[in-house]
């Protein structure tokens, strides 16, 4: 008997089993809400500080501000829909599902290249500091932002168009908490392992090429730093670069796992967790890392939050 295919106008996100007790749902809801709150407040503070503090309106901090905007958008694209699926309405219109799919993957590609541009920024600052003001300008940041968006569109739109044309013969229930390319392929009438191999290959290339550029940049940075005679100068430079490397690691490791493992036949339960982590954890930790490890941003946030207390004290001197 042949399978009857159909093209659904809506999907149902099945984040949790219906048999899960309410206490577990409440715990998951609280965790998601806390993650989103920290992400929202942290990234909003970073963006506001960079916008309001003229001393921070330089290329390096503009890159950090763009990263904060990406993190905020990515988290907002995922968590509110997850909360709705866990607590209230699990139904998602097809257009909303594919809008989430496109936004998710576009931001991922965009961030891989943004982190590469940030590594190049640090490379020029350390290896060729005299030429830094002429090479890395606000126009350079704007151009890299536009280029990252273009590359994101070129990389993602073919997979969105292919996924939107899939037919379904079993169900329109998505056994995960979000709509992504691997999810749509898994529930479609196709051999998903074979279908996902090209997608995982392309994604791996978009991960590995920027990552290779980042590693090359930092290998040159390390060589240059080791030549600095001042111990304090080496410490300060390494501290700045370590902050960026922490952000790179938090982004790349879970994302690479999320895109490589689907081709190996990962179970639905494992993939649900693997796919969600790179979408919600890095956006939460990035502003925390920059706030604690970057003195200028830390001072700016303290000044923004405690402005009334700091201004009178400064006027006394």
C-alpha cells in the first residue's frame, strides 16, 4: 500500500511527552524563563552600554554589540515558542515554522563569520598595531556585517526552499521543541540519513573554514605576544584574546556536535537536547563573559545601573 503524502499548513511541537508530570513541566519552564531573562538583560545591557558610552564606540566594541544583537535575536526566536509549546499552544503555522528555521540557521552562519572578523580584528591589533586604525574602521565593521548577512542568506535559503517543498506521509507532529532543517527532514517522507548528509557537509564546511581562519589568526597572535618584552603587556593581550576564544568555544563546540551527529542516526531524545543547547546557552553566557572579563564594559554596566550613585561621588573630586 502506497503512502499518502500531504503538505501540512501547520505543525505541532511536541517538546515533552504528554505523560510528563506537571512538576517537571514547571521546572523546565522556570529554567527556560531564567535563561531567557539572563540572556535578555545581559545582552540588552551590553548593547546599551556600547550605544551610550562614546569611549566604547570603536570597531572592537561594535563587533561585540553586533554579537549581542545576534544572541538576543536567536534566543527570542527560540525560547518564547518553546515556552508556549510546553505550557499552552503547541500548534505552529507552517510559515512561522519556516521563518523560525530560516532565522535560526541564518544567525548561526552569520555568527560564524562575525567571530572570524573579530579574530581578524584582534590579529591586526596585536600583529600590526600601527596600521590598525586604517585597516579596522567603523566602515570595515559595517561591511563585515553586511557580508555576513549575505553569506547567511546564500548558505541557508536553498535548504529552506528544499525543506518547504518536502511532503509528509506519517505525521505533522515535530518531536522537538523547535523547527530546524534536520527536524523537517526527520519527519518527512524521505530517507533522512541520506538527505541530511549534504546538509551536514555544507554546515561543517561553514563551521570549519571560519574556525580554521580563527585558529590561524590566533596562532599568529600567540607568536606576536610571546615577543612582547613587558610581562604586563603580554598578560593584558592574552586576557583580551582569551575572552574571544571563550566565546568561540562556547559557540562552536555544541553547534558542531548538533550538525554532525544527525548524520550518524542520533535518537530523537538526544537530538532534542543537542539541537537546543547551541541555540540558548551561548547567548546567555556571552554577555556574562564580556561583562566579567572586559573592564570597559564592566565599568560601563556599573555606571549605567548605578548612575545616580556614581555621579555624585565623581562630582566630589
